[in-house]
C-alpha cells in the first residue's frame, strides 16, 4: 500500500519520504506497528489516545533526518539514522511496554533486543508471523541490504549499542534523543493534556557534536529543562495514570496465566497486535475472557492499596523490586491473598512498576567558555526533577471492586507486615 507523499502529520506537518523510507514502511515489520497503540490502554482514560507506533516511528524518522541535516551529516550517515528512527520500535509486543516483562521472562529479551534480533536476521520475522505474502515480500533487513546499508549498524543505532560513533547512536537512543522528542509531543497532542509540549526546534538547533558526544549548547539549557519537566508531568498524568495502569496489568495477568498452560502462545504472543492478542485471550478460557471483557466494557479492578515511593522504607522497596524479578513468587503471593479474600487465582494483582530513570539529566552541556558539564551537575533544577519523578513511583495491589477493601487489609498484612 502506498502512502501519500508527503505524509501529512499533525505533529510535524508534511513529512517527505524518500524511496528508502517508502520501501521500509511497506515491510511487514513496520506495517505491524499500525496495530500497536503507542500508549497501550491509555485510550480508556484519554479517549483520543488511539495513535500507534506506526506514526510515532515515522515522526522519529523525520526528526532524525532533521537533526542529521543540522549536524551536517553526509547522505550515508543520514540513511543510517533515518532507518534506525523508523525501525526502532519493531521489536515491541502487543500493548508495548505493558507486556515487556512477560517478553523478558518468556523470550529472554527486551523489545530493543528483539528489534536488534529482527534486523540482524536472528529472528525470521516472516516465519514468526506465519505470513505468506508473496515472493515480493521483503523484510526490513533485506530492504536495507538492497540499498547497501548494513542492518547491524542500523540495529546498533536503534538499540543504543553502536559504539563506533556514539553521537550517531545518541541521536536515536540517547539522553535527549529524537524518539522521546516525538513521543512526548505526540502523546501530549493525542491525550489533550498539553504537558508534553517542548521547543523541539530550539532543542534540535542547540545540539552539537563534541568529543564524539551529542551535546547541547548552553543556549539550549532551558529547552532541555523543559523536556525534562514535560516528561515528569507526562509520567505522572499519563504514562502511569492509575486506571490505565490497572487495565494493562489485567491484560498482562491474563497473558501470564495463558502462557502457563499454552506453550504455543508463549512463543508467539509478542508477534501479535493489540487486537489480535485480545481476540486470542477471549477464546482461551473463562478467566482470560473475563479479563478482556472487563477491560473492554470498563469494569476495571480497583486499587485495594497504593504505596508511593515516599511511604516505603528501603527494605520494602528492595523486597518489592525482588518480586518484580520473580513472577512465580509474586503470583504465589497474589494467589494467597486471593484465596484468603475468597477470590479465584488471577483476581488479585500485585503491580510493581520499574523504578523510573531520567537519562535526560546525563546529557552533556557545552558551556560558552568551551568547558562542559553533565546537565544534573550544571542545572539544580534538572537534578531536583530526578528525585521528583522517583517520588511518583507507586506500588499497587488491585482487585474487583467488591473485594478491594478486604484485599487491601490482607495485602498490608502479607506484603508489608502491618
């Protein structure tokens, strides 16, 4: 299918596609991104948040090209970074970050590592998807090779592992990269929150290559601080919005139980789109179908207990993060609480999110006198935001509304010894 050229994007305006971009966009790996919502279940709370990783990837490609031109890149390097920008998300599973932990435990790789495996041929994507689209169907790796582009370098830039020219990698996967510029602006636009508005033009124009690093000039300091503020607001108001988080854990819990009894699903769930996963779950069993219908019709679990970072002592945080790394142990505790509350297995969910990072504060600021400093050392404001975003981290225990109070009491006893 041929996209109009230029593509009319509500975020960046007209985006002109060269033939390489057109050919890559038409591969199965990129077309699959049309079925992955950028923000998972966020549309349940922000109804217009139905944008996908497909348009985000095109936007990232566009910003990579704009930054590359600003930095004076030659045509060959421009092809590398624009291809990496377009392909950086092809390893995501359905519901994106929501199923990341299951992918790690079942496949032993993150979505970034899977992106690299697809581009280097370690994962045969057409076989994985079970597609027979005709002899003319080429994968992204094959398209890159047909243009004389090394897929390994594109994979390295997309996943942050290409070390030969660190500044090139930092453009797509770094401290202030074009990936986060696009998603902050795009997510803000489609949720209608306006928290992610940043001065992208000034930020791009303030970037330089210095000692093989991608840095910002002192003139770009306020724009960089603005991006960090935007991310902090989006983290609290959108990315970890409570009801959205509960809905996604219900879906992932359904996947978790399904993969315990269905080895085939364990091997293929990461290849599905959001809707394909929900359809498969709805056909699998009573529990999976109930979870899907609850999410579909808004009968979401309630938070039986929420414990923010500031209300936890270090040993409690350590124990919770240990549970996060041991799904069998966490499931055992969930089932203990469920049993004592009169619920079936799967109807109590312990949610331990990853501790938030703020890579942006590690960006190097090139000062007017020719010296340089890390942003968190030079800007007290940026440094303070690191602790602010950490305070938003919250552990939760979720259950059906009618049992939430009882589950909360039991969770305090079993998880926190109260």
